[in-house]
């Protein structure tokens, strides 16, 4: 399963701060995010490069990532059960040129 990034237009409504502004107001910014449950984009040269999110959001992201990993593992097991080829880790590394 490919993980497509969120389209930039979905980010347009999020509040943002420049990297320079963030340096000047880091404690206030952390407070806004931590206590106000606000998500904040950090921009460099007017382009989003990172985000500051609450710990609740980080926990949710980790849960979603785990769910996607489980889904991918389930699909792989189903493929093997349906006669798909089972490969060793060494074979995968060789295919990837590692």
C-alpha cells in the first residue's frame, strides 16, 4: 500500500509560522500547540517544511502508522496464503541491492 502525502491544498487552512518567527516565539508556540490543540505549520521561504503538533496528534499518527503496517502485513500474509512467493530477508536485500 503506497502512502500518499496530504495534498498541499489541505494544508492551506492550517495556521503557520515562519522559521524566523518560530525562533523568536518558541515557548509561546509550544504552549499554543500543547494546550490549545492547535497544529502549526513551519514555513521556510513561504513553503511548509515541518509541523508542530500536540502529543495527542503524535500518538494518533503512531496508531495510524501501526494500523497501516498491520494492513500491509495482512495483505502480504494473504498473498502468501494464495500461493504467492515467500522470500527470505537475504533475497529481499539482494533484490534491493543492499
